[in-house]
C-alpha cells in the first residue's frame, strides 16, 4: 500500500550534507537570550529579575494563559537584562531574558531526576508536560499540553508521530529517530496514555530507510504501535497530509486533527515529553541541523535554547564565501534571517546556509496559467487565482477561494515557472483578512 | 559575519524551470513537424516559417520598446507564435500575407491585451482568422493548396484538401463512402497519417505532430486530457453520426489544433476538470462546423470560441478543496 496524499512535489532533498552526522552536543553559550514568547498562543511572563542567579532547567517565566508555555533557563548564571532581541520566527524584536553564563552548567534541583513514570496518572503527566514548557518542535510550536487536552466530546483514537521531515536539507528528526528511538516510543506511549488513544502511528518518509528499519525493529512486538513508510513528497509532513496518508481521513476545513480523532506530534516532541515526564527535564535544549551548501562543516547539534545563531555557525566552521541566505527552519517554510544575533528557539529545526545558486531571488513574470500550482497544491486550492485576488486587494474573494485553508507550504511557489512569489502574497492576504475580522 | 543577507518570503529554493525554458522546449518539440512541412511542401515552407517568426519577434520588440516596457522577446513565446501561425497557411500563399498575419497576431491578439499571460485568445489562431477574413481566396482557394512533393516533380500542383474534397462530394450528392472519395485521389489513411496530402504546411502530418506532443506530455508541459478528450469527442461524434471517424481525426488541422493550439497554457483552463470540459466543447464545435457549417474545417474557430469561455470554465471547475465538508444543517 502506498501512503500518501494528492498533489505535492519532491524537490531535490539536499539531505546528504548532514544525514550521516551523529548528533553532537554543542557547548553551552556564554550568553543565552531566551524569548518569553516562543510558542503559539499568549506570551509567557518573566518571573526572574535582573541580577537573579539561575540554574539549568530553572523556570524563568510562567505561562501567560492556558494556550501558552513557560520557558526555562538553558544555562546557569546571572540574569543580565530583559531586553528586546531579534526573534527569528516573528522577524521582529521581542522580549527575551538574557542570561550570562557562570561556566558551571549547574542543574536546577530536581532536573534530570529519574522517576517511575508508569505510576503517573494522565493528569499528572499532562501537568509535567505543561510545566516543562513543551511545544511542537516541528516549527508551529503549539503547546503540547493543549493538544493533549481535547474537549470531552472529542475522542482521540490515534496519536501520529511525525517523523516525516519532508523539508529538504533537515536531518534533525532523522538522526534523533536513529539515535534515541526508545525515548521517542516511550514518549508516544505517554501521549497515548494521556489521551486514551488506542493506536500509535509513526510516519516516516521512505528516504530515511535507517530510521524506518530501527523504528520497525523497536516496535515489532508492540501491537498498538505501527510504523508506516510514506511516499517521498513534500509536504508529506504537513499535519493534514500526514493524517490523510496514515488513516485516510480528511481534517475538515478550518478544523483540527482532533476532529478526526487524531493528535499529531513531532518525534522530537515525543522525545521531549519522555524527558519531561521520566527525567523531570524541561524543554531547554533541542536538536538543530546546521547545514546547507554554504556552511563549512554541516552538523546535527544538540543546542541550548537561546544560543545565538552566530555561535552555531561558528561552531560549524563558519559560512563559505558564497552564502546568500541564512534560514531558520527548512528551505520551504523556514524564515530568512537578517540578523545572526537571533537565538535558537523551541521551533528551530535547522539553520540553513544557502548559496545564491540554490536560493536565488527571481523577478516575477506574468502567470501563464500553466496550472502547475493547481496540480501540486496539497489542499487542492487554485493558488494563482488567490494570489491575483490578493494582488488586486480583493481579500473577500481570496477568502472564498480558501486562502485561510492554505498552510503556506510553498509548493506552488516552488514549481511556478513564472517565479511568482505566491506565499508572499498569501501572507499579506491572510494578515489583511485577519485584520478585517478584528475590526468587525 | 558582516555580509548583508537576503530576506524574502518562503520558499527559499525554487524549481529550475522558467517560462523561457517551457517555450523553447515546445519549439524543439515542433522540429519533427517543421521537418515534415519541408519534406512535403518544400523549402518555401521553411521560408514562410522564418518570415512569421521574424515578424512576430520584431513586432513584439517594437511594441514593447514603444510602450517603454521591458523587451521580453527572449522568452521564446513570440517565436512559438510565429511557427504556429505559419503552420496555418498554404505553401503558396504570398509571403506578405504571412507577415501581416504575424504582425496582427502579436500586436492585436497578444500585446493589446497586455502581453504574455494576459491574452484571451490564442495569438496564432487570431492571426489565422485575420488572414482568412482578409484574404479568403489566398487562404483557401485551390490554387494555393499545394499537392505535396512526390519526389519527382519540384512544382507544386494545386489541389483541394481532403476535408474539402469530401465535403464538396457530399454536398454534390455523392453517395460514396469517404474512403472511396479519397481513394479516387490516391489518398488513404496512411497518407493522411504521415501528412502526404495537401493542406496548410504544418497541419498535415499527424505523425510528426504526435511525436512532438508525446514528448511534451512526458515532460509534463501538455495536459494529456486536452488532446485525448478533444480527439476522442471528434471520433465518437462523427462515428455516431455515420461519418468516417478515422478520416475526421486524421484530416485537416485537428492534430495541430488538439496538440498545440488548444493546449496553449495561457488560453486553456487551469484545472484538470476544466481542461476536460474545454476539450469536450472543442470536439463538439469542431464536428458541428465540419458537418453543418459552411467551412470544411472547424478547428481554429472552435478553439477561439472555447478560448473565450475559459474564464467561465475556470470559475465552474474549481477543484474540491481538501477537507471541504458541506455546512451542517442546523
């Protein structure tokens, strides 16, 4: 059986730069800048003051509501300032707690203490996940405890772990699946326990045969967990595409995975869930692929949240002469960075250094209605028409055509022979429509 | 790192395709048909193709210069229009008609609408319609339809096209089968298939055009649904009406129209379903004109008529969105 979805496209995947590089622990930074708002939802509120001593794993903020998550110190040292720092995800500057390291890397009491987590109730597990500040690690950074708390009438049948990593270049999830499969599977079991889901699915794209082999081997005796090998096609790892490929159900437009009885979570997140519950370890470090043709030595690194991008690049031997763009995330959906001071955040899956040859910026040509964008759109929209409606400020028409369903995956813009910047317009259109709705 | 970095919206990598690449590949795919036109109609066919190409390119460049717009003739679209337009004329037509047709095609059908991507009608076919309306004798008279080369004689002999032959015979009350009417002139299915019959220089060889379009379908530049449903409709309709379906598929400009004119990206619908509706309409109109209309051939007008329905077709053939559910009744 072929597990996939309609539409999509497979760009050259560029994984060879870093797919063979084992995860390496990067030394903790001298100064860490930890943003208070690094999750979907409300910003968190700082609970430390300038001059306070903090330890690794110590909470430095509290959640700003239910849909929010606290952040933790990733190094030990002194709080130097709470200042505005460039946020790679948002593109602007926002409040961050700046901590100067004392070089000792002392742990906050209790962090790393193993516990017999099999005795925990669902609520206890959920509380631990929330306290550890875990968010989705794939990029959207949705707080995990919220995902795991569906309203009572929504029965969750499946937890699907996203090990697809369909973004070209990125290899962080691939490496994690090969190097710590057991913790990922334990994390999955914990999530199944919390939601009462009977089945767990781990979806992996076929171009990661080693991860598939290891995961299949590890889950061979588990009748309630299935590993499925998905067709290699972007955006196979899109939440709705992954659900459709795995269980053949379409998440309704405007709905959430829970509407079809599913919770989707990244493999990295499952690993973090395990660490939070079993080892009392909050979310203060993550795996980041530093890769691309314009970095001297590509690596997969275990990095403390808040480490400046410049330090990651330096640790990988610096950029080559031909660097043209540096991207936080994958090449299809990541954010282009203008400042290397921007720190690693909870959703940073990669730092890509791309050359002009691969990341060239083109002049737009007129649409020749070739229909390629329509045939690749995983949501079966008509991208070119939506784009034109936004260009001519017909936002209502764009909304009718489904601009809010669009997930900005960029497949249409990737294949467009006229090099039209479709996603650019979609982002403008969505912002305008959201603004119009707020005014009403 | 003190280098200035580029910031733009995602995606940060792009496919290497471009409009110019698409156009030049389509032009390359026409090489077999160009060769067939030379083989059957002689060097004059090549001259006409060159005249049309040059006229199209010069017209486009001149208009863009005049309007102070960037000159985009390097994208190959004007060259392609030129070739396709020349394919639509008989070999003995005066060269200046082809030149004027080309100027009209680019100036009125393409640039007046805003240039590449904005034209509603296929420019080459508008050029043909213009020439047909302005010089009907030169475009259709038997004097200008040339019998293809047989190898022995270098002189083109005037002769009617197969479609014309059959239509005239049927009008005159002939009760003979189509095959018999053609056989009297020494024309069989094989001649029709390879293009050894009189007609416009680029339309006669079904074979040469088929080779080109198969290449384009494999490369993903032509939506197979258009030629498939167009030719399929013509075949089934003529068969049901008691005509010779194989003749109707092989004769006239159907191959050129179905493979290259109706599949023009700019003037055809955008979705797969839209293209199927478009092709069914084309088949119906073509057969209607051939059977009931005054002209023996109906391909070009069918395409022009369907071209103006494209925005409407696009509106009604929007694909079903992923996850679209009918709103629940309250």
